[in-house]
C-alpha cells in the first residue's frame, strides 16, 4: 500500500509501554486470560466478551458497549503490516514505522469518510485511535484487553489497536500484508461510521430482549456492513493508486481468514453457524467485494 504522500497528524493516543496502567475498573475487569492462551484462549475471551456485552448494555450509562468489544476480526484478524519489520526508532515514545503507518492510514480513512458525509450534508467526526499493548481503560467499553485485538468503542468513539497482537496472529493464521491490516482498520472504522449513523444504537436496541439467535444474526449483519464499508473505502484507495500488486488479495484473504466458519474450524474443528457473530468467510468476502465493486457505502445494506 502506498501512503508516502500522506501528510498530517491523526492525533493517535499512544499508550504502548504503559503495562499495568490500565486499571481494572471496567465491566470486563474480572477477566484474566493469559497472553499465551493461543487461539482457544482468544476464542474463549471472545465468547465471554459477547456474553458480557448484553449485561453491560443493559446497564444504562454512557454510550453502551456496542457491537464490537472483542471484535473477532481483531481476535483472529489482521496481519502484520509490512512496516512491522521495518527498523523502528529506538527510544521511548518515538514515532516508529508502525505508528506512522497507522497514522497515515487513519488520515486516508478520515478523508474518505468526511468526503462521503459532506456530500450527503451530514456531520462527520473522526474516530479516535488508541495504540495499546496492555489492559487499558476505555470510555464505556470496560477494560480493553490486548487479547481482544482491535476493537471499536462506541462510547468514546475510539478504535483500539494492539499492534503486537497482529504479529502473533500472522503466525497463527498465516496471512499477512499491509493491506490486510488496512482492511482490519477500515472495518473498525466502519463501526465508527455505523456509530455516527445511529446504526449501532439501533442494533443495540433491537438486540435488547432478542433471543441469542436473533442477537447473533444482528451482530453478523452489523459486521458484514463494516466489511462492506471497508470495501467501499478500499475502492477509493484503489482509485487513488494506493494499492500495490497483491494488496486486494491480502484483504480478501484476511476476510476469508476471519470468517466465523474458518475460525471455528481452526479452533474447534467444528462449524456451528448458530454461534456465528461475524459471518462466514464467503459472506465476509462477498460484502467486502460488494463495497469495493460499487465504491459506494450505500450499497452496504446488510439488514
Ligand atoms: Zn467488527
């Protein structure tokens, strides 16, 4: 992916290196899952996060916990950016290559979505971006755990990204590439767009009192829409000549790898569609392509 021409400061909050500073005041604070838990540990963390979500969202309070605390895309998704192996500036707080990559990607995403919003006369506010590598507090989503991978918190409109986690996942899932990373971040940005459009709130409302099956179905539709939004953005990146050879395939491959069936097969050897919360590999690829082919977020009606 080409980002060298991108200028500006996305205002990333860099909380890396603040190990142990997260406190455990939030609703998920009781969870402790070892970092070495491997894929099963990750999946368990996810299930707890999903169950916890209902309890938390019933608690009134601020922005709710939304759809994406413990986003399975983050759990299993991602892929190490090419920049991850680039030499980094030594020294605490230095703006390393990973930081710069996320910064530039955030700016390109903001540009795209602010243009989309202004062309339909809607107010756009950008998502906050937090880099973290240890339990960290959020504004309404409990304590963010690195085990969750990247997630979006509607309460404070921030995307939480743990870069070190990506590197582990690359080894576990065997996919990689900077555009796989871009797909993941664009997916999380898609949840921010849903938040701005009131879709998160509608889904949370509709999920209240719904059966588990209905709630899962709403979750899948929400996640597939975020994939489609990511695809629509990716088309603009393509049009702006930001994609390099293989980039599109990196995203499609990532969308396949984070399908619920692929993850279930990998973690338990069995596939149980009733438990899906993010959609099958085929559907995730399909909706990413739908967004890409149309280049228009309004094609992303998954509901
Ligand atoms: Zn998601």
